[in-house]
C-alpha cells in the first residue's frame, strides 16, 4: 500500500510526511483550507482531517473540499 502511494505521489527515498489538522472542530472552511495549503507548501506530502469525514450542521464537508480542490490548481 505504501509503495503504491509513493508511486502516486512520485516520492521515493524517504518516508512520507503528513499531519492531522487541529483543532478538530472550530476552524472555518476557509481557515481549514489555509492550514492544509500551508502544510503542503511547507513540504508535507499529505494532511488528514481529524475523523470528521462527514457533513455536520455546523461543518458542511462540501465547502472545505471545494476550497482544498482550488488550492491544488
């Protein structure tokens, strides 16, 4: 599994580096997107949402997803 991920990311010869964005709750979609963007610009290979992989009344998953997609372009 890790080798497939390294192939997909084109990262070899070192461990993959990632982090979990904190706090779990309380960040706006814009601030969450900014945190992810800064992590990736700083050299991390991936970030992970802290188990909130569903929409909730106070945190609709669609908005941060769209912000993150735009940051990759």
